[in-house]
């Protein structure tokens, strides 16, 4: 029987373990912080649970347009942050427990502790309870150790006023004024969420716009929404340092300006958890930034050692981590496998509205890297959007000229994470815009705009 040892219990790790168990391997998962990893315990699940409350608050702001009015002394709903965070942490723990229960049902052994390699075929575990070290022989090792929030020497979190995104769930009261440093996905999501929950938010962005890695048209919509809802966005403003003085946090910018708040949230990216694990000694090559170098079937440079998830830096999404882990086990255990294809990965930014993308980008088309036609259809003409009071958003499709094959898309809308699915299917299955447009959609529905955009890409053919 093949012996598989998985180091790390996040999506890359537990999904790999389930595949290996299904293929009748003997599987051990070495877990440090809790099954589910940061995706379940400190990142995706908790942040999106918080955002779910924020979305409801944002919807309430638009309620008057739908004929709803609030009575009482305040005339508006108020969120209870302590209760919100209690729910956030409870759901995260419940999800972690559900995953661990499934691992146990499938016969996977879970060992609590920190794992390191002793060569490519042995994992040494220092138990969490401080007991004697254990050594596990392995025919294959999967590294799925994730990543941690990046901090700077001049901006150190204290867990009270200066926070990473992993530390915000212990707050019991809303910040009087929150300064968010970093306007990437994490920064934009938290800034938007706390702004919707009624917090005075200033977003410090070193770039000329928020969400610099996303579609420029989509990012413009989000920045306009942020401004309309009262958020202060400081573009081209790079943070130099963050200091706390009693109940005040001062963010100093490189141009000498200062931004004062009651709390600061650092959203400066992530660093891989690959240190002091014996990786290079075991022959595992790391990049200059410390990520594990892998190929498209998740192999490292060490024979029998695979890696998946954020520790590889390939694309920091839970869905990609899970697929990398599955691919690794399919490959090692001889099952049918296709290499990872990032061209069909769909992703989502959980702002309000959301931004969902798949396939080629506007930047690639504009830069001449991809030859594609583009069609952008505003949601303002969609009847369901009008009924729900949705003013912001659009559907954008990219298709090959001539063949009409759909190669990418962007959706900016409430629940864009759901609306992108038909576009993702079209991209993955190489459907044409005509094929996508001929599928029936419900009337009225937001998804009708996906079909309408596809119809507008049609050209007369004889």
C-alpha cells in the first residue's frame, strides 16, 4: 500500500488526502493550526461570513428605492460586531470539524504537530502537546503549508489596534476610524465590508486605483461605489510606517503625510510558510521569495515530493490549492490526470458588488497578447437589476474573432461569483458565443445579461 504524508490541513492538503484515501493509499495528515487551514479558520470562510453581514447592511442602504422605510429612533439597522464575530468564528470551527470528521470517516490519520522533512521520504513531526517527535516514512509527501500575512518592520501588528486580517475577529466593538493599508483583494474586501457596517474607512492604495490586479473597468466601478458610500480612498499613497500611541494609530506615508485612525488593518500580501522545514536540504527548490517551485502536476524538484496551495505561490485561491492537491495525488497514484490549467480558473472579489473573472483579461487583449473581440453590457438595462435596485455592474465577454469561441469574461454584480459559472463552462469547454447565447435563461434574471452579451457578439454567417 502506498504511504502518503500530507503536511498541512488546508484545502490543498485535505483534498489531496481525500483523493489518496479514495485511491486506497495509507494517508497521514500533519496539521498545525486546525483542519481547513487559514482558508477555513482565518481567511476565506470567516471573511466571507463577515462580508455576508456587510452585504445585508449595504442592501438596507438601498432599501428606500424598493419602497422600504425604517421606523424607530434611529430609522436604520445597526450591526452588533461582537455577535457578528461570534458567528464568524463558530461557523469557521464548524466547517473545520466537518472536514476533519470526513477525513476520519475515510480512514485518514490526523496528527497534530509541526512537520518537517528529513529527506524526501520522511516527515518528522514535533507534536503540538510537546511530546516526543514522531517520524513517518512516505512514498510521497505533499507540502500544503500555506502562507501567512506579510508584515513590515515598520508596521508590526499588536493584535489590538494594528491588525492583520487574521486578527480582526476578536474585535468586540467597531473601530471609530479604520485605516486599511493595501488595496488588493484582501484590503478592498475588508475596507468595503467595514464601510458597509458603518465604519469610517480610509483605504491607502500605493497604486493609481484600487484592485490593480483586476479588470480596470471592474475596479473603476468598485472605486466609484466606495466613494459614493463615504469611503476615503488615497491613491498613489505608499505606507512608510504604522505606530500606535494609546488609542490612536498613525499611518505615515512616504510623502510625509499622516493618516490617523483608531485601528489599522494591514493587507500587505502573504509570505509562504516554508521556513525551517528542511525543504532545501531534501532537494526541494524554493523561489527567491521562498515559495515552493512546482510544475503543472504539482511536482517539486525532489522526487516523490509534491506541493499545493499558497506555499507554491501559483495562484492564491482555495480552489486552485484544492485542485493542485488532487492533481498531485492523481499523478502519484497513477490515476488519469490533466495538468493544471490556469486559463480556466474562475476567481471572485467579494466586494459589493462582486467582481468575478475567468480566462483572458482585458489587459492581455489590449496588450496584443490575445486576439479577441470584447463586448461589455451594463447591468443597468437588465430588468431584474432594475427590480432589485441594482445600479452598478456589467457583463463583459471575450471571444475569438472568426470562430467566436469564448475565451474569457468578467461579471460585476451582486453574486457575481454565481453568475460567472456559465461563462466558466463556456471557457473550459470552448463553447462559442452563439452556443452560449442559445441556452435558455430565466426571465427576468441577472443571468439573462450573460446570454444577451453573447448574442451581441454574434456575426451574420452564411
